């Protein structure tokens, strides 16, 4: 009896450890570690095929997709007993690698690609961290596509508990920018911050040079109809995405 208990303890200690709970359903692409007590030749690692099956010695293909680990173990044990291979088979199935629950992460992240979900990494912030985080050019929000519906989630909110589901697609768009040119030290494109004024935008470009004039500011903006308009701008005017601000020379 003591030998049996010792063997069970050793089998438990050497089984693969995974954070997924035992009642989670197995899926295509997952890898499982199948142990048949005191039957080393029947113990194996197997990947669940596109047909939802694993290949077992003596049994051939056994369909386990959609079953929990405990249910899969009972099914294999039952098949071994029905086939009269073992009188009282003791079987355990442990999830070794999770591949069936995945989400796609695209856009302005360090490492776009597909990422697995488990009970400890199903939140949006965790998956974005696994993807290397949002790049400096990325927006403050992410678009989550689920079942054809779109949801916008704030990625700067570290307390956000938004949970992803299998098959979700996460897209981090490029942050909105504006452009500043003319009599500024560092003309170019800059990230648009909320409630930014024309003067704040100019400061982002290094401020106005001694040759420039705060009274000679131009703002070029593209309207919803695609038409571009240009008008005089005030330092207190609000900046919109894709605005072009031009600081002209002072008149002497």
C-alpha cells in the first residue's frame, strides 16, 4: 500500500504543471501528458489533432477535444478497460501546452502575433505585456473585435480587468498626430495629446524661433469631406488629429 501511495505522489510531482484549471476544456492544438499508472509504455505526450483526437498506443485515435482533463482521463481508462487491455486502468491527463485558446494582437505593439490565453493571462493588459507592450507610436486605446463587434478599451488604465476570449482580435492603432513647421526648432510630426492647444503644439516643436511670430500662425485642416482649408490660428485654438500648424516669420 505504501508503494502505491509513493508511486502516486511521484506521478503527481513529475506531471506537467500548468495554470489552466482541470475543468477547462481541451482543444485542437493543445498538448497533453497522458499517464497510465504502472504502464510506462502507455504513458505519452500527445498533441490534439485537427480532428480533436490524440493517438494512444493500443487504442489508436481517441477524441478528447471539448472534454476536461478529468473527462478525457476517464474516457481513455474506459476504452482501455472495454478493449480488455487493462482490468482497472488508472489514467491521468494533464495539459502541457495550451494552444487552443488564442487571441491575435496586431498594430502598434512590439511583437504582433498570436498569444495563448489561460486563467492567469486572459486580461487585455497581460496579453499586451506578452506582446512586448504598446510602442511609443501606439494609441492609448485598443480595439477588441469579438464576434464581429468592436469594443474600444483604454490600455493606459492599469486597473482595467477587461478579459479576452478565445478568437478575439486586439488591434492597437497608431496614435493621432499633428504637424508643426516653419519658425520652430524641431518641425515634424508629434503625438496629439487630449485638449492640446496650438501653443502647446508649437512648444512640442521647441517653441517659436526669434524670427517667428505668435501673431502669424496658420492652421491647415482636412475636413470630413476631404477638403483642405487654411486659416489664421490663435494660440488658444484646439488642435485636431492631422492638423498642420505653420509658424510664419515676423514682419519687420
